[in-house]
């Protein structure tokens, strides 16, 4: 007979064994990947500006008939509109100059729609004439593009606001606009409108609107009466696909589950799952629709790996061909009647590559092979893929048992145990690092400079389901979320990745905040920090955003404060806010004893520059070794000036080199030195050592 | 008398009609290219100066042509009282001035009113009268200059200076001009006598001539002081133009950059956070809070203290504020057709005060504008051509400017600085509620620089009160730093007393030469004027030494008058009156006594000559 302690031991073991097995699997997978990376040849060091090249091609889009590809080409500071025949032949320039940022085809393929921040422009591409601006976007009415109207040959759906006045409250409306700019009011509502779906006759069959803190989908009957169909409350995510099939709409939603998936609404109001990540890991990332009837054909997921699945046999067959041709890649697909447009993304692939796929013959053709733009605006070259690091998925278990995901980058051909390790923390925090993401290039840059780079998707990150995102429970101080990052780093060190004496932390926005937390509360782990646009007090910054125009940009539809409350961050809860403040780097500036580099933007509308300056002032007063660069024209996402990005790379490399021992940065050229001289506000010991000082006040 | 008038009219007919035609041509040309009714103050000042100058020249010429002894004798040798002769000459001159100065303005106003959609308010119909009053004032002053001894006759011009500097507006300004005109008429009548050099004898005539003379002497003293200041500047040690301004003074503070100014203020702060703020100021871009209004527009004012119109390029409409309707009146920029009137909200209500258009607020569409009207800020929505109230300050305050500060708005009134959340500007169109209010720690007129930085927990605001520290109207210069806490609480964290850059005698140079005339000057400048909130100051207490200096000068003046009156042919009451006046008014009165009354012997000889002339006249 078993004793009670033995029973308990067995029970514990029974529970612990699967977890241990998972840990062992994760470790084994990591070791295998590390070994592969180590076996690769050592990469040469590439110049700094090679990581800063930008694509010259953007807005690539396939016509519904699949016979033409439209795109924007930027050259010498001018953006032009081009049309490429899918069957071969030379591209044709349609517009010599445009400020458009996005392109769409009309449903009949006879018009190209050019979206710029202020207007929507229709370009006739079938020789019919009549090109011109058809609608204003933005502005007082906050005109916003919703979709190409799939029920009409050539029309778009816009969402507009009728601002509140003293006499009447705010109202919202859906407006159909044809290519001559004629407007048809489809629906006007006292609630904020979000999304719509049409039936085949062109009638607005479903609409989604904000009701309190919920997104509610209503069926619109033939008399225009609305009947609630689906209520997405408590931050459930829902969005409609443009067309209903047999009167039944498709939804992207996490209703009834944890992961966002493709659902279909039945006539009785029940929701049926059409497709969900077969790996049971990631939210639905993208859906590819049939250009003819709007039926979803392909579903893509981007968790720890990028994968696409055909939703019918034909799509599955074609995807099989593409997967064989582009193994491990993230594929961005657009379907046309004759061709498919294939956008190829990879973690070691700088920029996106474009191909045309003929589904009848299975042939692929590379298109749009224009060279990227260098820092100086001149044609440059993509970095060679063979010399780039690869994004290795990693998973670790937090102290509370939650399984977390992230990615590791290793310099090819190097012993990972001897490498300095950099935790590169993403912003948000409601955001995430996706699989097969080359990204801005900072990770690859650091890898090329000899660092192992760890990108944790801490709890609160998006892309891994609702529970993963909400698991943060508002604990964004020196609490659970920060521990996820710290434990991830320690786990990697425990697996023989990185030198524990040479660990740094780098991040932007929330990542910058995490960096400040790291050098303040975990200085024994993080020896140096580089924080870009960091809020030094998360609670204060949230309150500040709530008063600014940025609030609705973040929460999108639901009022910002309600949205935060649903994310367990109640701005009106003095206890919760007090706790966050008490755990903030701002309140513990005296504890910050690591070399720190701060970046701030004068036009940052999300992280108040006053917070960064106040924090830097506090550190200076305390005699801390801090460096501060302020770009007066930069926003939250940095500056459009190439030299500003180069400055970030240079200074980051300098700080990490001096404290973690990576490769020394190439000294700055005259333009960069000039920029640094004008933008530096505080030069600590590291910048001082290389002769960088702020320009004294005249 | 009629013949004299007719002859004088005929005499100046050519000149007057020529001036009328030239004036009309100029106005007609300008009316084609600009809206003459909505011109900035400078344009009206230029026109007014020309009218005055033309009047002065006419007066000088007309009376100068009669002033030669034989002509003068001939003129007065008529069976008419001198005042009737004067009235005849003046009547003709004033009539021609009405034709040359006022009639073209009247025709221009009629053209704008009848043939265009431009705004012509009641106030604009007063402009012809104003033009005539100015020209007539100049004319009478010019005439007076010719009817007296050289030493004192130019004193009449001082009344023109008073008109130019008076701060009344609208019909009150016309009343001031009319009063000056009346005084000049009286001066001219009492001066229009056979012996042009004879001093006044009647008490009223004495006052009429002596007071402007004393003011002119006072003005000369001020001009001499000004000249001395110019020499001081040329010499290079004037605080305004030394390379290094006096340490700790108002000038030094004014010359500082906003950042230096804040740091200087923080240097004397004993607040616990001051060291931290110093670091933050050193890192921050200090924002300067500016004014969009530099003068408060007054309803019915003849001129425009601030622009009254703005263009909506998107709609192709120019909106002009109409004082009569208290609404905006529009007309098409191309074609000039009327485009209706625009008031506040759907009810098209009247604005509470004349509006001034400034730029749109951050986040508002490009064509939108903000309108300041009294204590209100309105949003002109170009899309719908509607005007919506957005900010309402407490009644009685004047909204003076709006400055974006980071994500928020700083709104300055004559009494306080307000902060509004930037989000609310964009999200809706309702009235905004201020998050913080900081009373200005001083008077609006003294405020020279208002600088601030954003803190994590509010704002640090520096206010420097140095505007009039160089003169007696201003406050003793100082700088105050306030911490506007996020919860709305305002704490003064530093007050830095600044040093006067100028000695007391310099600052009070307008006062000590004659406290009485200084008071008269101030009274004349403010006569019928609505106090300008932007000029309100908290004057520093007057030093005792200055009072003693003024008293000493008055005593010297009194003693000198005692000595002087004994050497002038004056009656005992006149002597007593002059002695008392010199004691009360000071040196200008003494100078006027000396200028008005020649020494006894000379006066006696002149009296004899004059009586001989008078006895010969009937022959």
C-alpha cells in the first residue's frame, strides 16, 4: 500500500512529467537549431548602411483577372505608378508622380484605386478615361477606406464620421463611392461603424458597430432593420469578410475559443469553425479571398512558424507547389483568375521578393527585381541571404508554468556559449514578433556584429491567442511580464546560448520601457541598456495617451480607457496605477546603475518626450551614466531621415561594443557626426570616449 | 462777410478741386485693389497724417499770406469784428477741406456700400467726418502757428499730438478730435487780433493759449530727454545696446533665451524639485507662449486693431467681420458676389465681440480657422462653413492667444494661462474644458515673456514682468516661476526680483518735470477711451527722491515766477495766478510765462506802437 507522501509524489510526477517533456523537447529543438547555425560558415561583416536599405517597390497588387500587377516605384524621391503585364512584357508607367501609399483594384479590374492620407484617386486602366480624385480621406469627417465593394463592378466603401456639434451628437455612416465620385449613403448610425458585408445583390447584409465596449455584428434585413447576430464583448476580436456566401457571412474571430480563426455564421445564429491553426498555436494571420466571389481560399498563420493552408482541394494543391518551391517562407498571396501573386518573406531575406504563379501550369516567374534604395537614395543591393542569421523559434516555461514563445538569432558559424546576448524586446506591449520576419534589420545588424539576439514574445504579446495576450493581467511593472523576459534570457543562458557576463537589453516603446526596467531592477543580468522612445512610467504614459489624439489610434474602436480596462489596466484605479508607478523606472531612477542610451522623438505622439526628458534629467541629477539623443522631428516610429536610423544603429552598436564586447562600430561619417552633434542632449562616458558631445547652447 | 467767404473760396478753388480729384483718384485706385474699409491701422494712420499735413499747410499758407503787417492791416481794416473775419476765412478753408478730404472718402464708402458686397458698417460712414476733423485740426493748428510770436505759436501743434495719441475709439475718438478742434478754434479767435504779438489779457484767453504752450514745453522737455537718450545710445553705455546688459536686470532677462531665462529663475528657487527641473530645462525645448492679439478690437472703432477678414480658399470666400451685424459677411474672392452672413452655430447667433481669425488648431483640417472673440474661441469649419464655439473663458477675460504645447493647447488670456487636452480638439466639436488654469502672477501689461516646459507631472511656467520696467508705468521687474501640477494645483516655486536697468530719474522722466502736466497728459490720452487690458500694469511705488525732485522743481519754478512776474506788465491777480500756476505746474508754466509775456520795457514800447496803429486805422 502506498503512503500518502508517496501518492502525492507520484501525482506531482504525473503532472510534472508532461511539462518536463515539453521542456526537454524545446531544449532539444533549440540545441539542434543551434548546432545547425554553428555549422554554417562565418558571415563577413557588412557595412552599417547595408542594413538600412529600403525597397524601391511598394503597394504591389494583382488585378482580379490576374493579368496585371500594379505597383509603386520610388526613385530619386519620386513615387510613380506602374503596371506590369502578368504574361510578360515591359512594365508601363501610368503616373509619373503620386503620393499614394496603397493600391487596390476595382472589382471589375478596370480601375486602380490609389490611397493617400488625404484622398482616394481612381485611375482608369482600361482606356476608358475619367481618372480623378473620387473621395477625401481623413479630415474632419475622418473618411476611411473600408474595402473595395465586392458587390459592384467599380465602387468602394468608405466609413465617415459626422462630428458632434452643440446641436447633435456624433454619427457615423457607410458611403459607397463609384469611380466618378458619386456617393450613395448605405447606412448612418449613432454608433461608431466598423465593418460591413454585402450580399450578391449589392445590399448591405451585415454590419458591425461599436456598442459600449462590445463590437456587435447585426444582420440587416431587406427593410433595413437590424437584428443582432453576434456580440463580441470583453475584447473578443471579430471582423467580417466583405461578401456573404449564400447569405451567411464569414468572420475572423476568437469567439468560442482561444485562437482567432475563420468562422461562419449559420442562419440560426451559431458559429461554425471553418479553419483554425492546425498546430493549435497561432491566431489566423491572413486570409486570401477568391477575387470573383469573395470566398476564402487560403488561411495563413504566423506563430513560431509561418504556414498557409488551402481551404479547398484546388488551393491545397497549388499551395503544395508553392511550399515546395519556397520551403519555410512566409507567403503573401493574392489570387487572380489567371495568375497568383506571391510575395515571399523570410527571416534571412531582406525585403520582399515577388513572383507570379500560373496555377494552370504550376510555373513561377520572378518579377519586380528592382534593386532597393540605399541610405543615399541611390540603388543598392540586398544583403546576401546565405550570410544572414536565421530566426529560430524558442519556447520556455515561465516560473508560473506558462509556456512562452520567442525567437533567437545567432551569428552563423560561432560558438553560442561565447557570444554576448542581447534581449531585443518588442514594443506594444500588445504586439508581437512574427515568424519569418526580417523586420527593420536591427536584429540582423546585431547578429552580424557578433551578438546572439533574443526576441521574446512575453505574455501580453499578440498572435498566440486571446489567453496569451490577456495573461499579462496588467502586470506591466517590474512584475510578471518583465519576469517572462528575464526568465527567457536565463533559460537561454542555461541552454548554453550567450555569455551570462555579457547580456544587454534593447527595445523601442514598450521594449524601451522593459529595457529601463531591466537595467533598473535586473542589473545583475543586463549590463547595458538601449531604450528607444521608452515611457519611464507606464501608468503615467497611458494616462497621458488617454488625453491625446493618439488614444483612438491605439484602441481603434473601443474608447481607450475602456479598452485598457478590459486589458486589466484601469486608469481610474488608483491602486493599480499606484502599483505600476511604484514599480516604474522613473520612481526607481536611483537604482539604475548600468550604462544607458536613450532615444526620444520630438514629434512622438505615443510616448511623451517630456517623460523621457524628465527621466533623463533625474538620472543626470543622480550622476548616472546616461546618454540621450533627441531627434526633434522624429515620431514614435522614428525619423524618415536615413541618417537618423543610421545614428540608432551606430550608437546601439557602440554601447553594446563597449559593454558586451561585440564588434566595434565603424566611425561615423561627416553627415552622421553632424546629426549626432545636433541631436545629442546628454553624452555619457561612452559617447564622450569617442569624442561625441552635445552642441552647447548658444 | 459773405464776400470775404466767397473771395476765399474762389482763391483756393483750384487747389481744393485738384486735391479732391487727386484724393478721389487714389481712393478709387485703392478701392479696386483692396478693401479700404478693412485696412490695418497703419494705412489709416498714413491717410490721417496726410490729411493733417494738408490741413497744416493750408493753414500756414492762408494765414501766412495775411500775416505781413500791411496785408494784416488791410484784412482787419473792414467793418467787421476780427472774429467774424476769422470765421469767414476759416469757413472757406474748412469748406474746401470738406471737399478735398471728406468728400472723396464719402464717395469711396458709397461705392463700397452700393456697388460691392464688401462690408461697410456705420463706423465706416464716420470716416469722412474723421478725415475732415483731422484735416480741420491740422488746418487750425497751422493757422494758429501763423498768428502769434514764433516762440509760442507752434504750441497749437501739441493738440494734434494729443489727438494722435488719444486712445479713444469710434465716436469717442471723433469727440476727442472735435474737442481739440474747438480748442483750436478758440485759440485762433483769441489770437486773431490787430496786434499778433500782444499777450493774452483775459483769463480765458490766457488759459486757452497758456495750457497748450505749457504742454508744448513739457513735450519739448520729453524730446530733449529723448535726444539725450539717443546720445547715450550713441555713446554705447545705454543698457539696451551694451554688449553685456546690467547684471540681474530686466534687459538681461529679456535678452536671454527662453531656456536661459527659466534656468535663471530656477537658480533662486528653493523648491525641492528645483535641481531636477534645472536638469530637465537644460534638456528640453522651452516653448514660448505668444499672443495672437496685440490689441483688443473694440466694437465700432473707426480703424482695425487686428485683421478683420480671412479667406476660405477652399470655398473661395472672404469672410469679413461686420461690426453692425456682429457676424461675418462673406463675398466671393473671384467675382465679388455676396456669400451670405455667418454667425455662431446653427442659430447664426451674433459674436459677443469683434472677431480676429487665427490659424486652425492642431489636428483640424487645413482650411479650418480659429476665431478669437472676447473671451471665446470659435472654430470655423470650412467643410460646412459653420462657426462652433470651442473655448469659453470666464466672462470679463480676454482670450489673447492659442499655442500648441506638445499634445495639448495652451490658451492665454489677460488674466490666466489655461491648458486643454489636445485630444478633445480633434474628437468632437463641443466646448473644451480646461484641465489646468494658472493665474498670471502679475499684470498683463507688465508681462513680457511667458515660457514653459512640460514636466512629467505638469508644467513649469516662467513669467517675466519687464515690459515697462524702463518707465514709471511698469511694475518693478521680476520673474515668477510656477509649477502647474497635473491635478490643477498651482504653486509658485520661485520669484526673482530683477534690478532696474535705469536710474529712477530716467524712469520717472515724464513725471518729475511736471506732475500736473503728466496727469493732464495721461488724462488726455485716456479721455473717453476704454481701458486696454493688454496695457494694464502694476506700477512700482514712486521713490521718495523723485517726489522731492519734483517738489524742488516746483518750488524753484514758484520762486522764479515770483521774480519774473514783477518784471512783466501783469495785474496783481494775474501775477498771483501765474505764481500759483508755476508752483503747481512747475517749469513748463514758468517757461510759458516767460514766452507769453515779454519784458516790461519791450511790452511798453509795443503797447505804445499798437495804440498809434489803432488810432491811425480809421483813416
